[in-house]
C-alpha cells in the first residue's frame, strides 16, 4: 500500500479531518443546547410567505432543482435543492396545495419520487401536482419547465440547485409572467443572473443552509455551525499565511 | 436494521471510494472502480423511470385533453421515432435518421433559444438597476466600466477604461469569486461528510 499524496492532498486531508471534528463537536452542541441563533435569510422567509399565499389561493408551486444530477460534481447542490423540494412537498401534502417539480436528470427524478413518498407519509396524502422529467439538455429543460409553469398557471417558482445559463431563460420567463420567483445557485458565473432576475435570492453557500432553516434538522444545523467555524479558521489561516509570507518567514 | 444496513453500505462505499483517491493499492483500485461502475448501472436504470414518467405524464394530458395536449402527441411520437430508429440502426444514435433529427431539429431550436440569452440578460440587468439599492448601483457602475473597457475606444480614455476593466476583473471579481467558492466548497464537504457519517439518510427513511 502506497500513500500517493502530494502536499496539497495532505493539507486537504488534514483540513477534512479538522472539519470532521468540528462537525462532531457542533452535533453535540446542537444536541445539548438546541438550535443556534440563525441570521435571517430573506429568500427563505419569502419562500415561506409565498407558500402561504399559494396555499390560500390553491394555485400550484413549481420547484426546479436545476440541471445537476446525483453522483456527479453537482451532487451537493442537487441535494440542497432536493431538501427545499422535500419541504415544499410536505407543505403541499399538509395543505393540499399542488406542487409541480421538473427534472433534467433521471437520478434527481428518482430522488423526487422519494421526496413525494416521504411527504405523503408525513401529511397523510400525496400532494396534488405532477413530477415532470423534461430533458437533459439545459436549454430544452428551461423551455419545457417554462411551458409547465405557464400551462399549469403556477403562482410561485422556486429555483434552487445546480444551474447554468438556463437559469436566466427560466428566471426571466417567470418574471415576465409576473410569477413570484425565489432562486439560488452556487456557480459564480450564474450568480449575477440570479441577483438580477429575482429580489429573493440565495447566493453561493446560502443554498446549503436552506435545509437547516426549513427543517430544523439537528444534523443540518450542526453542519451549518461547523461550516461557519471552519470558514473562520480558514480566514485566520489565510491572513496568518499572508503575513508570514510578507515577512519572508515562509517561501514558495 | 432497516436503517442500519443502508447507512453501513453508504459509509463503507464512501470510505472505499475516498480512500482510493488517497492510497495507491491495486485491489482497492479494482473494488472502487467496480463500485463506480455499479453506480453507473443504477443511474442507467433511472432512465427507464424517466421514460415511464414522460409516457404517463403525456398520455394523461392527451386523455384528459389538458391545455396543450396536441403537443403531447407530437412529443410522444417524436420520442418513439427516435428510440425505434436509434435501436434498429446498427450505428445507434450515430445513424442518419437520429443524427438528422438532432442536427436539423433539436440543435437549431436550442440555438434559437440560446440566442435570446443576451436580451434576457439585458432585461434582467435593467430590472436589477431599477431597484436602486447600493449593491445594484455597484453592479451598474462595474458593468458600465467593464463595458467601456471592452469597447476599445480609440481615444486616450480608452486606455484608462481598459486598465480599469482589467483591475475590476482581476482584483474585486476574483476576490469575490474565491470567497464564494470557498464557502461553496465548505458546503459541498459538509454535505458529503453528513451523508458519509449517516447524519443525513436520504436512502434509509
């Protein structure tokens, strides 16, 4: 057995182990003290209010988790989107509000059926509304999802997950029809479109916080705490490294 | 037991694939590759679920005469035509009929929609600037300066705008992008660790 690791891999592994310890400590903390105070995220507050309005009107809510899949690079973003979908499906099941969800990849489609099954178990009945498998091509997906939103007369459009330029197509078509729109993704090239398209947006890592905010799941809350602590640690390391390099203590 | 076994399977699979990235061992390599191939097989089966979903959704639309139902007929027919010709042709998707459909129907339609992106970007930008917030103003000023820098003005001002554009793109933009990517990476690692440790069990409820 040969440990074929270069320096960056070793540093990465060490940081991952530190993260693991922080995650475990945060889990214990959440168990002992309960939920930590969370800063308000306007998009998620808007999502709750928009869902309430949809429940009152009985009109459908459309959820898109983007064009990512499970098992590839954008798995984490897709999982974040699925957490939001799970919440919306659960609300749809409790209050009999139609939930429409559209998918570009079969792996996320299967996960969506699972989310609906869990919502049905929680709420007693499956939420009305369909699950659509559209197309793996980004543009074709955006065109199809836009038609679903139009034909089914959705009141709210939630787009949280892994998106590319198709976000702009779908987001703008939604805005032009006056449909309430909540968006979020992680790709820095797409974030300007997210910001410009909607007033209710989650930028970058904020999409990973959605699960903790919406479900109050202890694991998700612990993960949020661990991420904040790890970010502080990395910021300190970057500043210390910068000072040491400026002073000539470390080279490279 | 119903929860323990899937969690254990996920944990062991995750650890093996992760260890294969860090440790060189022929046996570990073989096991890891087999596991990844199994994942591909499972993903391929998910396409059958996708196919069934398309058929059920569109047959329901046709039977109930829902809004836009004639398009559903076109969709189902086109889907079967492509599948049948793709399966019957020994060259598969590279066969002339399937290639023709992609080259002369799908790609032009995609290109048409793609061409509209510039207009959508403009209208989204205009709406963002109308919000009159501090961040929208910063975005407007930065976008205008980059635009002027790209315009390659011939006068003396052109050099200044080009220098400002280069500074915007290489300093604040890169700094912001790195900050975002750092946060996203932490989120991705946290999601992976939660799944690996069984803190999230999307497969076991």
